[in-house]
C-alpha cells in the first residue's frame, strides 16, 4: 500500500491512482505502435513463443491502433511512445516514416524513431531528428548487433549532440544473446559518455550492473518495463536489497515508467501495482510515473 490508499488492481482503478498522487496523469516511455502488418507478425512471434521470447506470452491488448490509443486515454497516460525496431537492414527508414506520421496524428504520442547498423543510418537518423523525433528505440537482442558496431558511431554521436534519448533493450531478458548484457552497453557508454539512454526493463536480469551504470553516467536512465509484475518476477525478480538504490535513482530523475503496452500478458494496472508495492514512497511514485519523464521530454 502507498500512502493511505491501495494500488490499482485493475485498469479501471488507474486514474484514481495517479489522481491521489496529485499527478496530471502518467507518462509511459515504453509503449509500442507499429505498422499493422508488422505488428501482426510480432504478435504471431509471441504467440509461437519464439526463440527470443522463450515462454508462453499471450498478448493482453490485441486491439487496433485507435482502440489501444483510446484505452491509454482512459488510463490517463498523457505521454507515450511509438517504439519500433527493425530486425534487418532496410527497414528502419520506412518504420520512421510510419511512427513519425503516427505521432503527428495521435495526441500524446512522442515522435519516435529507430535505426539499424547500415551505411545510411546516420543520414536517416538526421532526417528523423529534423522531422522532430524526440525519442529513439534500439533492440540489440532482436536486431542481433553489438551497440559498438562501427556503422553506428556517427548515429550515437548525432544523438548525443542532440540530447535526444534512446530507449535501449540492452539486457539479456527474456533471452540473452552475444550482444546483450551490461558489458556491450558499458563499451558503448565509454565511447559516448554524453549519450542519453533509457535502459529497458531496468536492464534485467543484470539489475545491479545497470544500476551502477545509471549512477556513473549522468545521462543514463532506466525504465520499469515489466519489472515487479508477477509475470516477470517468475524469471528475473529484482533483488530486494537494491530497492534503496532504486529509490535514490528514481528521486534523482533516473527511473521512468515503462510498460511494454500492448505486448503484455496482464492488465496495465499490474505495472503500477508492482511499483506501488515496493513501498518506496509517494514522492518516488510521482517522480517515476510522471515527473522524470516530464523533465526529460519537457512535458507541460
């Protein structure tokens, strides 16, 4: 329990949760909107428990874009992302056209973009920045590349100079690869220490190492995506001894709400329920659920 009220158990209770915290709503830095055909393929991969999923993973919110956006509105999610990520060369630029157009016609959606290690990556990333991209997404597990791939050196430099954050799936969860984990990510930060990043899933399962990196680098942040839910805790539970550090980093602006909506096998409310049950204080919840993202993205 947080303060004098219970955390939300179902989606209908989410607005009461953030209102009791005195917030204007929620800011979720880790949500996905994709071209319909690609999203159908992603869902089919989850349905089949593909090699990079590794477990049964039923999609909770298998709705069309308009219905999913409307549900975020009912929840009170005032700011969210359209994170897309390519799994091969030649995809990223067309994904950027789609996600940037989606943001332009969808109130509350932060203009989102992505990239892949390929010869023209710096060009189309620069184009996306010119078009107003405010957040990027990279998934080194799905993409199958190391963050320090030489084809990305100019891209990381552009983003560091622009101060535009990149949500990076850098951790091993749910299935590790040769390019995931804290070591490849730390090598990237050694080359680009000013790069603004948001590490997805708190870096699970290597929570301690990624907390260390967030403490060491001024522009490294973490998102809470799927952490502290019953589904995630079965495989990669967060170590209780690290909760004080999580609180400290959250109050310092370093922890942001993420959900993985719509690709989650439980109600959206469970993410908030898990955060509330950490008992890290209402100030921490205010920072994580709104304030830290509001500062990063200059939300009104």
